[in-house]
């Protein structure tokens, strides 16, 4: 199972402006995001990211998996979506057992960190926006003591002053 992390960040590594606001993400970033997630057929997100998609949920290009411990979300039944409190390893197994070969991890900070700590992320796409955001959630949360080496696969300018970095995680 291939796990691809795709995130939009500010130059200083924030994925939100404040606790939950990602309204600054530009249109050209969304085009690349849709390409990656539709190619994966599975999109895994945390509950904060789910709230950001709520008006357009589930995303039609992929099976949507929302990882949460909130009982009110775990009881939701929405076609094209699964709400679960499973661990990253259990999610990868579940998706693999369903016949999928790739999933797109789309945030947030805690979920990204949990997949990274379990050594499950194979590739990382980081779309860097020309912004400095003083307060917000980071690409990865608590990962003290973790050391991962990455191999640069590609650097692409994708318009609107955005740079898309593509890395492979060395294992």
C-alpha cells in the first residue's frame, strides 16, 4: 500500500491560519490536490480537515475516510465516507483489504504525525504558498526524536507563485 501525503503550507510550515482556517489555499493548489487524490481513490483526513470540506463532502474523486474520536462523527453515515477511530496501521490494512493500492493522506497535523511515526508515508507533496502565517497548525505535530531522510523527486512551479515539492521518504 502506497501512502502519499499532500499538504498546502505557508513558507514557515503552517497548514492553517489559526486553528482551522485554510481559506488561503489557491485554486492552482486545489487542481493538483484533486489530481493526486483522484489517482489514489482513497483520501484520509482528520476531523478538522473534514470540517473544512464539510460543504463539499464527501469529495467525489475518492473514498473519504475521516479519523476521529468524536462520538458524534463516528455515528455519521454518509455514502462515500467512513468515520473511524482506527490507528494508521489499521486504516492501511482496511483500505488494502478493500482492494485499494494507494491512499492520499490530506491532514491534519496530528494525523500526519501519526502516519509518519508508524513509518507509513511513502511520498510527500508539499505545496508552498507565498505566505508567512504567524499562528497555525504545522505540517507535522509532535515528532520529537524522529529523524526521516527524504529524496527530492521533483520541484514544480504551479502558478500563482506556488512551488510544489515532491519527496520520497527513504526507509
